[in-house]
C-alpha cells in the first residue's frame, strides 16, 4: 500500500496522540461515571470476551489474506454456520432446555462438530469459489466472495427461517467468579480461556509444525514454496480449514455468551473481524489477536460509556484512524516490495 | 541414458510463444550450462522442467519417466532441486527453517540429520547463523542458504538459475568452486548463466538460447572457442 494521506513524523505523532487521547478519555469516564472502577473493569471483561470472538474470526481473515491476498468476505458467514452447527448438536441431544448427555460432552460435541463442519465448508468454498479464479484479476475472487456470502446467508434463511434461535443461558454453569464488585460468569471464563488455548495451539502449530512452516513459506512466496516440493493447493486448503474452524469455534462461543443467533449474524461479525485484522496488520496472526482484543474493548467501552447506538461508529473510527496513521496495521510489517 | 530430456518443447505464456521446439538433455552426473541473453527463455526452461509452467507440446522426461503431466512436487520427489533466480529465500524465516523447506518432501525425516550435517560441512557458516532470519543475510550469504536449501533433498539433478548474479567477483569464484564440488559428488547440474566464460569453463557441455530457440550446442571446450557464441548474444 503506497497510498498514505499522513506520512512519517506526522503519522507517528498522530498515532501516539490518538492512543493518549483514548487512554485519557477512558480514565475520565472511569473516574466520573457512577460505579467508577467497577464499571470500568466490568466493561473490560465484556470487551475481552467480545475481543476473543473477534480475534478468532480475524485470524481466519488474516491467514487467508496472507496466503492468497484475498479478502474472504464469506468468512463471517462461515462463523454464522458454525454457530448453527453448534445449535444443531444442541437440538440433536434434547434441545436448549433439557439436554440428555453430560454438559461437558455436549459442549465438546458442539465445538467439535462446529469446527469440523466450518473447516470443511471453508475448504469447499476455496475449492469451488476461489481456486478457479486464482489467476484471474484481483476483483474476480472478491466478487465471488461476496456471492458466497449472499449464498450462505440466504441458504440459512431458507433452511432455518429468519427468527432468532437461542442457545441456553448459562449452559456452562450459572455461577462465576466475583472479584470485589466485578462479576465474571463461568461462560465468559470458559470462552476467554478457550480462545486463548486455541490461539496458543495455532501459534505453536504455525511456528513449529511441518505444515505450519509450509504455510508461512507459501504465504511469503508461493512459487518458491512450490520449488521446494510444497503442494501449494494443499497448503491453501489447509489454511482455509484452520481459519474456518476457528471461525466456527467463535460462532459457538458467541452463542454460549450472547445466546441469540440468526442467519445475518455473520455480516456484522465478519466486518468486525475484518476490522480487527486490518487494525492488527492483515496477514499477521498476532496482529489479528491484538486487533480483535482492541475492537472488542473499543466496542464494550463505547457501549458502556457512550451508547450502544454509537458502538459501530466508534469501532469503525478506530479502523479509519489506524489506516490513516499506520496503514500496515499495528503489528503488520510494511509491505516489502518483492523484486 | 540421459537423466533429463526435453523433447520438442513449446512453452507459452498466454499467447506468447516463449520456448520454441526446444530439445536438450542432461546425462547422469553431467554438468551442462545453459547460456543466453536477457529474456531468451532460460528461466522459462527451468520452470518447464519443474512443471511450474506446462509446455503446450513436447515432453519432459526425468530418470526414464515421462513427467510432462506430473505436478511439481512429484518431479521434486523424483530428485530435482533448484537454486532459483534471485535465490527466492523465505526472508521472514530462519536459515534453519529455510533448509527444512528444502527437505520438505522428506516426510519421515529419515536421514535428515545426515542431510543437515552434509550441508553444514559444505557451508559451516549456515550452522553458525542457523537462527538468523534469512532476509537479514548479505547477498553472498543468501546464495549459500539457497544452495544449502537445494542440497537438503540430495537431488540427482540440480538446476541453478544465474548463481553468479549480484555477487562480487570473489564470491562468484567461490560459488563456482562449490558448484564443481557438488558436481564431483555425483550430482548432475544444469547451470543457467549469462557469464558464459565462467560457466563453460567448468561445464561438460553447453547450450545457447536466443529468443527461445537453441542456436548453439556442444562440448564446453568447443563452445568456448566458438566465434558464433559472441554473435549469439549480440545478434539476439
Ligand atoms: N509469468 C510470465 N508471464 C508472461 N511472460 C513471461 C512470464 N515469465 C517470463 N515471461 C517472458 O518470457 C520471456 C523469457 O523469460 P525468461 O525469464 O525465461 O528469460 P531469461 O532468459 O531467464 O532472462 P533473464 O536472463 O533476464 O533472467 C521474456 O520475454 C519474459 O518477459
Ligand atoms: Mg531468468
């Protein structure tokens, strides 16, 4: 990206001024609002929970962008399908009110099925909607991605109807942990911990495993990777599988915390995940994690201190600000020009 | 019997006809150089051998097998490796990881330790810097990584695309010494070069390409003395 509206020094000054302004605003709100710090930390818990979900979505966006330079706009809808697969398993074993198997087994099945199902969906999408267009102009797969997104949304609408479906409230357990006045529900602890575990596993996998290294090599230079005997098609399919499986897990996590799911939920979540990926530096996995966390926190504080009406405005303002002063994202490397 | 054979190969990029009826071969353990000016189709020849581009007509045979329709990974598994033009290292990965990518098809890791030892003996430098990111090495150092990476799969045939490019004269010489050393260990090589004198001085045979056609071929000694060689370059 060479289009920079604000350059060099000015950009850096603006960047740090922006961070300072956000911190100052948060402190002011924390000190002047009723409930003071207790609200501040309660919102932080909300933010980290949301951020975990966004981070998992953002990782898939970022990995696919890294390897294909494609914005996979259908990614949010894969997340939606993941949420519904989880719901399907729930229904299969007795429904939201009176499930028939132990909770731990039920939750494990929901995650397992959702991750596998979403993963395969991602592979199928890549195989039929993107691979045939691999050598086409950049716009073509983008349009194809939008088409897949509409297809998935409308299939869900057709098959499942437009009404909300509900995960049971407190499936993981009704309790939670209280630290002074801040309450963290068991569900949130579970979701945050689950997301952290998935991210650690992914990081180790990409760093150490044979396939993970092949993914990094292919992202950097596909032809050179093929010259090593790496089957680029396989590696790209695996990338889609992993990214989509994480989105599926995020879908179930969303259902567990916020309970209500519907066919259009992937649209906003996809936009937030995309925003998180860009803010963190698209193509970078740690960047996606950081971006997800920031967007989640931004949204929670915006809702708590300003108004939920403005939450999206604030989230996308973060995006625009970062694009202006740090076009390659917070942890992205400046696009290296390949010879 | 030859190890590699291109028979009547015609390669296109879109509608542009690049390689025109190209026939060449490399024998077991032979060192062959492929010469030609800019845009004469040298790199395209190597890509055709690897299957990164497919010829429209003609055949690629390796180790007695027709591999024209085979995937790149299959051909590499049969024993071809390449030191590509501009080296094409994986810059954000360490030297060690780059070498591992060279051994990618050695799934079960059998003999991998020996492979590393062999490469480290040839280039002790790589062992010293194995944890450094490849992109932060100097050009000459990167050339060693690229060679080491290619040798990790102990190929029967090593393709080299302009190994002297961008190197100081002393490093060019060093590069060619290593090429000879690897050749003497029994590896067949097809070395693409613009530096004709250097390449022919170590080669058994040579081919000269001009705009996708072979214009000269023969034993290296004979080509070195050939008047036409200069003409092939200038008259391209
Ligand atoms: N991917 C491609 N798409 C279209 N044309 C290409 C492509 N790659 C190479 N060409 C064209 O094919 C011709 C031969 O290119 P090639 O890279 O094989 O030449 P070369 O002999 O290796 O040149 P050099 O010495 O400069 O590396 C050139 O005219 C080049 O522009
Ligand atoms: Mg070339």
